[in-house]
């Protein structure tokens, strides 16, 4: 399905083409029917109304909760329990009834707003009911139970908005959980502690498939970001009994490797090599409104998001390793502040994700006979594998053999420059403005960082700033002119 921005631009261009005599009114009508020009204004109004209803539902819920809190102390426990449970059940039943009414779009919107209000009431019930009976618990438990309840609602209704709310609540639970106390539990975990320890598995097994069920690219992107943060948090600040070099490799490069290998075609268990070109051509031959074409376009969108996030995670990891003081000593644990009380419990989800990423990369290798995009993109699978493998090799050498105070940061900075140049080249070749400017920003940031990191005078710093500014201006003007020439040539 074409994006709304593309459809709006095509509608304006088709009107201009008809006035200039480039197309006939009949062809313009075919464009209108194929891309749904008549529905654009209605869809924009519908999206705006959905946002207003959602915001209104949230504000209404906050108002009701605040009113109840103002009169909470004067109520008996029985009245409190009845008020909480009746409001929760009533709002959710009414919301589901209206949302399930396919004959009326307006009723579905009101139902959606009431379901969002039900999310707030669920949190109020979870937080206030234990207080009525003088029961307390850790704050992460509140977020956890609340998030799991909303997750059940989102999975049952396949609503992306509820799934996003559940994701936010579970990540709030994850980051408020004190993992350092696990060293004293003797290997016995409760349900809440197990959910925190294996949060990456929860994200992989629940939220990524839920994004497909809800057909929500926003949910997929947020789930992938949460997965990368969960892996990094589990391995680095909270420590593990892995060797420091292996822990750093997992924390810094496993998210990038896992996201880059995310591809539905790559996970098929088949001995026959897969060809993306054949898959794309078969998809192009399908009717645009067919279920197979929609699923294929949705999966292609997910793959594009995953690889964009993979490149961003790889950029952050390489930039983190580019500082020379991190490579000066032999003790990586001391340099990176590894935890002193590790737990083996953190290793199980890492092992599963490593196996999952390995299977994905094996699938990418199976696509190799049909892969013909190496001349199109500089940042292809082979380059990404190089950018991941070389730093891991350096970490292994420093952790096992000895320090590389000069060679290691020099190699990492070369890799960082190669990545920036690859982004710039792909932006120029494919006309991707965001890709081009990301590469320019990364290259300038690396140069400026090295200027401040090493002991250079103010004259050198001023010269570097001036040259970087001139380079950015020249490159930007050149890119914009080339983009305009490409558009003119296409038209």
C-alpha cells in the first residue's frame, strides 16, 4: 500500500499533468481509483479524530481517577472495591461492544477511546486494590502486572495502540527492577523476577509477532528498539559471568546482528537457496489489493525498519569503541565498569538470541546465489558482517592476548569512517536524503570527537571546524542539485 504522502503528492501532480495535457482525464480517473484519491481527506480526518478521541479518553480517565482520589479516604473498603471493579468492567465491556461494531465507524472510534480509558482503569485497579487491604510490593511489579494485562487485551483485540501501551509499561517495569539483588536469591526466581531476567525473550516471542498481527510498523520499530536496549542492559551494566570481551561483544553487536538478519525469507528451513529478486518479482505480479501483496509489502517494511535500526545500533557501538582510553588497559571489565556480583541467569536469553541471530545469518548466506545488490548498496550484508566481526575480534584479542592501545582504536575509527562513507554513497546512489545526511553527520562527528579527544591546540580545532563546515555545505548543495536533476530526468 502506497504511503499517504505519496498519494497526496501524486494527486496534486496528476491534476497538474492533466492541465498541461500530459495525461488524459480518463488516465487521471484511473489514478484516482487505483490510489484512492477520494479517500485521502476522509482518512486524514479519521486519523485526526482518532487522536482526539484517544486523547480525550486518556484525559477523561485521569479526571475520573483524580476525582476518586480526592474522595478516597472517606469511602469504605467495600465501596472502593465495588467502584474500582465496576468501572473497570463497565468501561471495557462498553468499549469492546462499540469497537466490535463494524457497521459504524464512529462507534468503533468511541470504543477505541473507551478501551484506552480501560487501560488507565486497569492500572488504577492494580495500584489501589492492594492498598485497600494494606498489601505492598515493588514498583516494578505494578508496571509488570499492568503491562501484561494490557498485553492480553492487545493480543485479543489486535490493537496496535494497546500493544504500544503494554510495551511502554513493561519497559518501565524492566528499568525500575533492581537486578543486583539476584545474587542473593540462590538461583530461585519468582515469576516477576523471571520476566525481568528474560525480558528480551518476552519482546522477541510476543511483541514482534504482535506487530505482524496488528500490522503496525510503529509497534515493530518500538519493539526492536526495546529489544536492543534490553540486551544492552542485561549484559553490560548488570554484568554476567561471561568473559568481559564476550559480554561486550554481545551487548554491543548482538542487537545489530539480530536486527539485520530479521527476514521472513531467511528463517525458512529449506535447503534450496532463496532469491530475493524472484520474491520481489512475484510480489510485483500480484494485484496490489490482494492479501499476499499486502503481507509482502508489510514484511518488506518491517525488514527495512529492522535494517535501519541495525545500522543505527552498529553506529552507536562503533562510536562507543572509538575512544582510545577504553583500549589502554588489559582489563576490559575495569574499563567498562562490569558488575562485581554477576549471575548466570542472564546467559540463557543471550544464548537463545545468539542462536536465533546465527540462524538468520545462515539464511542470508543461503540467499547469496541470488543476491545481486552488492553494486547497488555499499552497506550490504557482507559489509555489515565485516563491521561486526572486526570489533569482536579486537575485543577478543584484548581480553585474551593483550592490550592494543594504538591499533584497536585506529581500526575502529577506520571502520566508523567506512560506515559513514557507505551511508553517504548509498544516499547519493539511491537518492535517500536521510541516509546521506546521517553519513555526513557521522563523519563530521567522528572527526570533531578525535579533535577534542587528542591534545590539539585551538588553531587546529578552529581549522577542523572550518573545514567540516565547508565540506558539509558543499556536500549538501551538491546532493540537492543532484536530487533535482534526478527528479527532472525521471519526469
